[in-house]
C-alpha cells in the first residue's frame, strides 16, 4: 500500500487545517493584537496513534501574527512534520497556512469573530507531508471572559481539497475553558470534534485536552499540554509545548 494512503488521515488532519490558536489548545480565542503588534508562536507536538498499526508523529509550527488594525490580524503558519511506522519514516516541510482573524460583533457579553484561511500545498504529498492541493476554511469564534474565567466556542467548515481521495467537506467544532489560578498562570481544558477525512470510516475523531499557560512577562507565554483521543480515529495521545512572544 502506498505510504501516502497509509498516512493520509494523519497528514491531512495535521497539515490541512488551521494550526493551534490559543496554544496548547486547538480552540481559537477572540483575542486580537493591537495595531502594529507582532506575535511569534512556536509549537511542538508529539502524537501516538494506536489504531491498527502504531504510528508516531512529531510536528513543529512557527506562526507569525501581525495586527494591521486593532480588530484585524493576519497570520502565517509554517509547519514541519515527521512520522514513523512499520520501520518507515519521513519528515519535512508541511502545507503553509495563511489566515485572517477579525472581530465581527459583540452580543450579551460574548465577542464574536471570524477566521477565514487557506493552505498553500508546500508539503510533499508522496511522503504524506501535505494534501497535494490547497484547502480553504472559515471558522466562527465566540468568546466570553467573566472574571478569572475564559470561555471559547468554535465552529467551522473546511473544503479539504486533496489528491488522496479523502473526504472534502470537513466540519469542526470545539469548546474550551481557561481559569486564571495565579497571576500570570492559566489552566485550560477543551473538547474538540471533526469530520473524519477517511470516507469509509463510520466514526469521527473526538479529542479532549488539558493545558497550562504561564506568562512570566506580559509579552511572553510558555505552555504545555496533553491531548487524549476519545474515539478510535483520533490519535491516542498527544504531548504539546509552546512559546509565544509579542513584540
């Protein structure tokens, strides 16, 4: 069986959609950078999948964000991905992501935002490092921050254009909460679900996650997290770490 088919679900799920937002969460927050503020986020993730043959993957992302206006940001994500299974392994550049994020309104204490984006097919599809075609998506975001709590809801659609006969219409949803337990320290939890890119699968990936974010300075965040797969198509375990710097 071709490598690109064996690992299609892994590569498409990791590389075709938006990267981490409020690291170490999948869920995007409603925070927007101010005008001319720049932000750089570096993230690492190691995942283990035990469905069928054991698979291991390690990815790294560099995300650059810029505040064009107080309520409009542009984001560029460059991923690196590596995987191994059955004695085979590959690594290299993945599909780059270009996104915009802007506030769309406010209602009953909830801030509403939109995040459209598209991917550039920079990854090698033959090595299962990319989808082979560019995808497009749009996410709706709602956020509320009462006192020490933060709550975020995401729902989105992705047109997963690919050359590996994967499902093209992908729907995603997630919910996350963060609690400030100490000055500069947040604990996070989330639940996320998405359509399975495998057309023949009767179930879809659902994950849960826990994280810790420490901000020793207003311009610096350090984070770590763990993800757990709740259904068979989801990776069994994921370990995450990241750093965010605002300039």
